[in-house]
């Protein structure tokens, strides 16, 4: 496993974003692990998070994209910090934009803020975690309405590796639906591999009991 992935897993744990226990997801599934990106709350955390997104983007796509798009609301700080990190750490000055929840009917108007999309722009959608892919499905018509853009990819922080609306994972479904690469900074398989029986600050977060609960969860919801 690449070092930046290990560092990201530790970063999520230290930020209290990745936790283990008994939780209920938005879709109503009872899950033994939870990823709450709302726990990123400081300038240092959001700057570091952008660096992990930037690294994943470069590893997967190289320089083959022009614009980062963040679905409102969680995607807004993600595209800002990711584009900043791309410039700062990779000397790659890409544009970013995001949508308004309500279309502005005065001033310059429209539903997009930031880079004005142009025909031929290669756009990457930046998300936190996707389960059903709802925000991405809502975003694509907005992007296509704005200009004749190419969907260059979708990046999320963690691939939960569970079924979306059908038998495939949400990322697999979105990749097929919109003919674009989809990828994550890390997958849950990598999280389990790295954290299993690993002591962090004197405590093992992912022991045999939690690992067994995750395996049972994936027997029901896994792909």
C-alpha cells in the first residue's frame, strides 16, 4: 500500500472522521464503521485533506483534467482545498467551480460559482463519500447544461465497497452510467488491511470483533 494511503487512514482516525461501533447510515443500513467528513473542522485539517485528494488525482489521472467540480454543499470546500493543493504541491493550476442549491436570478445569474465551464473542459467531480450516488446523478445534468464538457472522473475520500442501488458498488454504477473513471483515496479493504490489530495511541481500533462485524456487514451489503 502506498504511503499516502496509510497516512490518510491515520489522518481520518486522528481527526475522528473514521470510527468503529454501531451506526445507522443515511440509507438505513446498520453499519460497524462510519465516515463523518463533517469532523474536519480546522484550517490545518482541510489543508491536509486537500493534499490527499491532490495526490489521488495525480496518481489516477495525471494532468488529464481541467476543472474540479464540487456538489453543494460538502463538495465546495473539497474542490477549493484540492485545487489549492494541486497548485501548491504539484504545480498544477486547475480551475474549480461548484453549484448553488438555488439558481441565482440576479447579478450574473446561473447555478454555478467559480470557473465558467466551457466546451471541451475535462471535469472531475469531487465528493466525500458516496453510497447511492445521488448528488453525482444530480450534478451531471448541471454540468452538461452549462457546456459540452467531458466527465474526466469522480474522486471520493473512501470507497465503502458496498452495493449502491443495484448489485454493483455506487462507484461502479456511476462509472458505467456516465462512462468515467471513479476512484477513492482509499478503499475500506485498504483501511481494514492497515488498521487490523494495529495499535494507535495505545489502542487497537479494529480488532477481531470489529473485523468480524465488518465481514458480516459485507455478506449482506458488499459487492
